[in-house]
């Protein structure tokens, strides 16, 4: 799918990752200063003034040609549960975080504003306004931490996963990083990895919530628990059939492959190698399997893989990969660096005035903005960013779409729709071309 219309795909939505235990309130998944700002804004009168906040990153991590937007749907779902109930208000009161007037205001809090965002899976560059929140200052200022914690996490995973999927080419990649991160973060990571091109996950909860294909067979512990490697393989084959994948590097890869084929026959589905010089091991495994007549048995490679090691394995006879640590942790997914900044504030009757920081190194550009994706003959692709409501000087594809209107969710694509959208927008960017940004 290549994007050709003006909007990202819209759908009825899908089950979304919870960001609070048991799907409860998300109101306290925030920083203390969000509430003290609100309390002071209520006292000064600023809280009721119309305001616009934008989410963007000042720079991409080194070596990145683009970032990938992910987490918009999780933010929207969490926003719907951003409510202060008796438990939350009671705790804030006991801790004396805010005064009685602020507690009363929070008890009535329901986000009633508008959110525009880049589509889930969309590419972005430095400075791209990926999310715009319009509401009263009091309503919108409370959402900074919630928005950034979700968008920074999911977009970091998305950028890393997209690079890994691209490096793998047409070979399938399984996400298997659950054990390297928090349980809920693991579900979010599995969803984002699938969205950006992975083919399956080891995480069952991600499969249940999002319909992502799940896969997995056995670890080294299973082999070690049996009297011999042969006994372990025989038990697995008897349970899962000859189409299963046998882990053959517990003791010796060559010996493991011979035993695997002896037990399963030439119809063995796959062997998995998780250690050693993976390129050499893949070559040796393929040659041995072919000599044994198991020509259709696939070779699956795992073991601390990332986009660089996958590129190094490009000429190796591997059929599939499993990637964990380097997609779900900071090792392979540096922060997207998103910030949430006020860009305009209401003045007078219905008007808004642009506001901006002038701090060295952290200056911002005031005023609500619109963005378009512009391609110039395949040699240059950039986001064209200008004032909201104005027509762009050259044709482009609009990037910001309305996802929340007057507090109601109006656009929630399914994970399959977002996956297809990402594949299309990534195809728009030629190999080696960096996604830039131009203002007008």
C-alpha cells in the first residue's frame, strides 16, 4: 500500500495497550509539577485560556534518516481514562500536592479538546509537529507527561524495529524481547514491532490484545532438563510435530543438527542457532542440512541481533531471524526525544497569540502548524511545515489528521491498517534519502 490520499486509514479501532494496572485511571501517571502548574494557573486565571501544545523532536538520534510515529493510539486510549476518581483525589489530598480548589477542578476533569496527529506508523523528521493538542491551558498542560511517556517509548521502539525489518529484507523477523523489559512495555513493543514490519512475536498477551501472530518452541533449559539432546528433541517432536523448530546449539551445532534430522526426519521444519559466529554457523548448518537431505529445513538465527548484524548476515543462508534486546531496550532504541511545548495561547475574544521559547539550544517556533509530505522527483523528501489554515506553496500530502474531536475519539486505525500504512510511507522514501523539514 502506498499512501495516495490525504488521510491515513481510519478504522473502528482495536484493543489497545493498558498503561495503568487493570485498565484503571491514568491520571497519576504524570509528574508532580503538572498539577502544581495547574493549581497556579487556576489562581492566575490562565487555566481557562485556549491553548495549543505541539509534540516534536529537536533532533533525530545519530545515524537515523527518519523517525517513526507510534503510540498515538495508546495516548488516545490513555487520555480517555485520564480521570481523577476518589482514590486519586484522596491521595493527592493526603499528600497535599494541590489545594482544595484544584482538587474540586480535577474531580470534574474530562478532556474536551481536540487532538491532531501524524498517522500511526508515519515517518517524521526533526521538528515535525507529530501531535497537536488544543484545549484550555488547564486541560492541555496536564497531558504533557502522559503524552511524552507513551510517544517517546513507542516511537523509539518503532524506529529501531523499522531499521531491523529493513535490514532483514524479505526474511521474516520475530520479536522476542519480552524478558528484557517491563511486562506492559513488552506488549507495547511487540505491537509496535509488528506495525513496523516484524512478522510475529513471542508475547502471548500481544497476540491476545492485538491479533499479532505468536510463535515459540523451546529454550536451552528444555534440552538440559532431559537425559540427552535426543530425548529432548523426541519429546518436542512428539508434542509439536516435525514442523517445529529445534534449538540445536546447546552442546554442539553440528551434532545437534544431525540428531535433529535423525529424530524428526528430512521434513524437520527448522533449526535455531543462538550462539557462535552466526554467519559461519548459518553457512555450515545449511550445508549440513543439505547433505542430510533436509533441504527444506529452514535455518533460524537469534542472539543479540540488531540492524547492523542483520546487514552482515545478508549473504548468509538464514531463513528467518529472532530479535529481542536490541528492539525493546535503549541498546537499539534510543529515545525519540519528543517534547511537548506550548505554541499559542488565547488572547481577547477568540484570538490566539503565538508563543515561543528563546532559550539557546531549545528555542521553539510559535503558532499552531500544519504539515505536508513533499517529494521532489524522488531525490528529496521532506515535511513542509507552515501556519495552520494556510495553503502550502507546493502540493503535498497532509500529515496531521484529527484523532480526537471535542474529547471524543474519531480515528482509531487497527494495527493491521497501521502496519499497511507504515509499509506504504516507508516505500515513499528512497534508499539513502534523509527525511528533512522545511518551513515557510
